[in-house]
């Protein structure tokens, strides 16, 4: 569905000959209706790559394109076909708005009348397993896990083909993290969308993601079917990540 070919993002370094390679010649494909995990430690370039995919930054080199041209031939700017959920949901929520206003905002910007937008917002909150009375709450009245459910509901309002989830469970306790992962897995099936799941916690993805790529210092170390990589990792870095997570 989405194809990356030798995508790079370099920044000026101390000298011309030593640029900072935030992302360096990354290539992989993301298929329709799959969950693809991007794994790596902090500073490995995962979030920069997500912003390049979303069109929030422009690559220094390489190409990012949809195999299916329906959303856009090149995601050179943000599009409703792609929705990004941040690690910290407070970054994208107005603290003075009620939950129904936050979820309905994309619909209102798309021209929906207020009553219709609020009605759809209530349906979306039900999809992410939040009680109806949360519509009138403010973000400060919600837990971290509940805020992420609200962020997911808002993203779903645009019926995305690709949902980019950038470290959205890293600040949650293990039980809440598991609930969010099970919710995403269910939504992938019911909404018929793909998910790019970005995390540094390799132990969370077995049984959840279809395929994975391991990233270090801006470059992909290896990628493939998740269970295959877990059973027979090829790179020393992947082996080290698995060892630190399970031993």
C-alpha cells in the first residue's frame, strides 16, 4: 500500500562532510490491512521517519508513495488517508474543549453540521470503548489511556487507510498498554486500515504485528515477518534488543 524507497533525512552537521543522518536510505513496504511495527531505541530515527511518511517533513532523498493512488500519489502533505497519533495526546488536545468537541473537530473542519458531528463523535467514542458520559468531560478529567482512546477516536473520524501510532503506549502501565493494543488490533479488522506501530518496546509486538522493521541510527537493520524475526534474528542489534527484553 505504501512504499518507501531509499528515504533519507539529513541535517547540517558541524561540517559539510559530516551531516546528521536522522534517517538514512530506508526502504520497506507497508501492505493493505496489516500492522507493521517500527522498532528502535530513542534517537534511532523512528519519529522522524513517521513525520516524513505523514508529509510533516520533506525527505532529503528518496521517495514515499502509495501503490494504490487513491489517497494521493505522493504523501507530500498531510492527508485524511493518513492519521498520526502522538506519544503525548495532550500535544493535540485543547484543554478547554470537551471530549466531544475534540473528536468532532476534524468533522467540523470537513463541513459537518455541529449536531451531525457530535452524533458521529459519540459513535466513535463507542468504537474505542469509552462510555457515553465521556463526551462532556475535559481532557484533564481523563487518564492517559483514556486520552489515547480519544485520540484514536478522532483519527478514525477521517476513515484513514493508514494509522500511524507513534509510541502511544510508552507512558501507559502494562495492563492499559495491553488494552490499547487489543483495541488497535480490533479496529484494524473492523475499519479495514493498516497501522504503522512505532515503539521501543520490542516485547509488546509478538502476536500483535504482522511484520516489523528494526531501526538503529537512522537505518533499517532488518525487517520481515514478526514471528520469523523473533525466531531467527539476523542482526546483532535485533538479537541484543530481544535479549534485553526477555532475558
